[in-house]
């Protein structure tokens, strides 16, 4: 597999994103690896903002698998019913909490296979937990990273796994730990889905997207009366000295 950007281009791409946000953090609120895992499971097809709103009341009261099992599915549902797909998510959170108690001494495992074996935990969730809770240089490909990888030409792929593998291969080691967050932030705030903000994008010259957006044309405003008046009373310009012939 070859990288579509040269080493110089990739270096420039990530250096610029790094300059914007040297120490990027997850926008999900959490208190420990367990609450991070729960928040990521809840965030599937939901916004971080919506999840944070629900967990702001949940996590102060429930921050361990034992407390979650004691709360139970019906109790958890009361906290998270504003989040999409909450019934299935409540079921998974209770089941994964049980599994953590029974098989992992109530701790979140620092291991991809063990994480992915938990109910409701897929590759993306495992990657986020490994990266954010344990500082591993994993790149979880969500909808934003999938779009940015494809649009820019940095890591084109038909599936999230393909994009992840390309990024894995092409992102230099020194950028890997934060690449996940830089790409998410770029996709969330600049390279947005419907109308990307290309005119202000810091990687515009590197990006291969053919349909980059342009600066909107300056609005044609009717001439203001005061301006017209000013022009009318403007003194004639002082005569410039004649150039020597
Ligand atoms: S130039 Fe436009 S399409 Fe390319 S990365 Fe920037 S915002 Fe996205």
C-alpha cells in the first residue's frame, strides 16, 4: 500500500493541524477509563454534546461497573433517554459492566481483542479507549475521519478499516498519538460534510478535493448616502508636481 501524499506533504498536513491545537483532547466528558468507555458506547450515532448532557447527571452518581449494574437497565434508561438508540445502548452498557466485573476485575482492559469482545464495543470504540484512556497511537475512524481521509486524498478508502489502515501506514510516528483528534476536529469544524470551509482551511493547498468551496462573493450593498456626500464634498487632490520632461 502506498501513501497518496508525499512525506513532505504529510508532514506539512499534520504540522499545520498540530499548530492549531497542540494538545487536542476528546470532546466527550468522562472521569476514568470506565466512564470513557460508557461515553463512547453512548456516542454511536449521537453527538458528543448530547452524550455529555446526559452523562453530566449520570457520571457523578455512577462511575464504576458495580454502580452501573446496581442502577440497572431501567435506571440507566432514565438518564440516557435523550440519546438516540438509548434502549439498545442501555442494554449493552449493563452487559459490558457485568462482563468487566466477571472477567476483568472491574477494570477496562488495555487490549483490543478484550475490548472488542465486550457487548456494544466495536473496533472504533476500542480504538478511542486505547488512544484516550491508555495513550496508544490508535486512529479510530469515525464519520469525520472517513470523510476527511477520502476528500483530501490523504487516506482514501471504501470502508473505515481501509481508511484506518492507510492512516496507520502513512501518518508519521510523531503525529500518531494525536492524529485521531486532529482529523476529527478538522472534520467537525472545517472540513464539514455539507459545505466545507475551504477558503479558511489550513491544508487547502495540500488537499486534493476537486470541489473546494470558494469565498462567497462580497455582497453588493447599495451606496450609502453618507458616503456619497463625502465624495461630493471631497477637496480636489493637490496638484502633483509635474514630472520633468
Ligand atoms: S480544502 Fe476544503 S475539502 Fe480540503 S480539507 Fe480543507 S475544508 Fe476539506
